[in-house]
């Protein structure tokens, strides 16, 4: 009888232990869901917009934006000029730089400098170092980026594979690395500054553009390492992983091929204009180490994490190989 009693007690105890574990697991999942679906978007795209954020002007007089003459970079340049920062833009063509330079001076009355260099050439960093001399740089936006010509090509289908890959790695990865190497030391010395590294939502491995995607993975990983290394240095380092932004780069890569239906739908519902994207993304600086820039792209990244990679890969490969 006593034995039966002890067994029953043990049985009940094991049940209550399972119950506690279950309750903890459910509570943890609920907190995660609330955090992902409500608190994070509320914090990044509403609170960050209305509350006073980083005082950019107090970080230094100048913001350096690579690829600042067009697209997302131009959006960042405009947003930072609006906040009173002088802008140094580094892009390829004089005429595009000149056009944006005039626009920033006229609309915001700030000082603007531009440097015309081609980041596919690794010799350009001496010129950039020279141009940076004596500038009090508070913000660096590592934005310049390029692709391999189409977002619907497997690795071996990329035209002129070796040259194309070299160019993408130089523009997307080497520029970000070297610009950090040039500017981070003065920020660490001042114990203040902001570095934003523009990666892509596709950094997790987009089969239709493998070299571009892998180059963005490099940007995200290095940015993350720098952020963790200099966490307590006073310098804010942020990684930005945008979804679809309607720019020349997007057009040149995605219009060049037949998109599978899910990408067409993604474009129709989630694409944003470059200036809207940048203005929302600037608000998130100081609020998060990794940002998708805007609310739509935040939810795209949440969905992408839930979605099945295998199904997406299959749909994409069907289109590419047909
Ligand atoms: N658009 C999207 O959907 C999307 C999505 C995810 C991530 N991104 C990333 O966001 C960043 C900006 O892209 P975007 O769409 O705004 O591109 P974009 O509209 O094509 O603008 C690119 C900028 O970079 C400059 N640039 C390009 N190649 C250059 C080179 N070899 N040397 C010097 N400057 C060069 C361009 O200058 P010139 O005008 O003088 O050539 C222009 O100012 C990139 O890193 C891209 O990977 C974009």
C-alpha cells in the first residue's frame, strides 16, 4: 500500500515538473512572438521616429556616404543633410555627383564635397585618404554596391564570371572594409561616431544572385564583428539589410530576367522608394545593431525566416533553368 502511495506521488511530481517546463516554454514562445510582431516594429518604426534619436551633428561635422549620388545612398545623404551634416559623397560619375551636390546645397544649405572614383579599382583609397584629411567625420555610410548583371543567374551562368565577381567583391566588400579602416580609428579616438553598413535581406543566400548574395553576407558578418568588438567604444555600428528598394541597381538586376511569381508579388507589395527607405532607416540608428530599414522590410525578413528555403530555391531554379 505504502509502495503504491510513493509511486503515485512520484507520478504526480513528474507531471507537475512537465507542466512547469511546458508553461515556461509557452511563456517564452509568447514573449518571442510579442517581441517580434509588436514590440520591435513599434520601437523601431514608431518610437524611433517620434523620440529624439542620435544627435548626428554632435558626432562630427561631416557624413561620408559611398555611392551617395544615387539610390539609397542619395537618400541617406539627403536625410543627414536635413539634420545639418555636411556631406562627402564618393561615387563613380562626376555628373551624378554634381547633380546631387547642387541639390543638397540648394535644399539644405550644407557644405558638400564629392570624390569621383571607381571602387572596382583598389588603388582609389590613397585618393580617398587624401580627401578625408582634416575632416571631422561623425558618420560613415558604407552604401556603395553593385551586382553581377541579373538576379536570375546561377553561379556558372554569370556573364564574364571572373571579372564580374572581382568587381562585385571590390565594390561591395573591399570598399566597406577599407572605408572602415580609414575612418574608424578617428572615431575611436573621439569615442563617438556612427558607421552604417548596407547589406541586403538576400545576404542569407539568394540562389539567383549567388556572388552578390555572398558579398552581402560578408558585409553583414564583418559589420557584426566590428559592432561586437567596439560595443563599448562610443561608436555605433549598424548593419542594414534592405528588401526591395526601387533604384537603378534593382532595375538592372531584376528587370533583366523573368521573375518567379513570388518575387513579383514581393515587389508589388513590399518595394519602397529610396528616399523613404533611407529616411526611415536613419531613424533606427542607435536603436538597433541590425535593421531592415523600414517596416515593410522588417516584416519581409520575419516571413523569410519562417518560409521554407527549399521551396523558394525550387521555384527560383525552375524559372532560371527554363
Ligand atoms: N535596391 C535594392 O533593392 C537593394 C536591396 C538590398 C540592398 N541594396 C544595397 O543598397 C546599396 C545601394 O544600392 P542602390 O540600389 O541604391 O544602388 P544604385 O541606385 O545603383 O546606386 C548606386 C550608387 O553607387 C555608386 N556606384 C556604383 N558602382 C560604383 C563604383 N564601381 N564605384 C563608385 N561608385 C559606384 C553609384 O554611382 P554612379 O551613379 O556614379 O555610378 C550610385 O551612387 C547597395 O549596397 C545595394 O547592394 C539595394
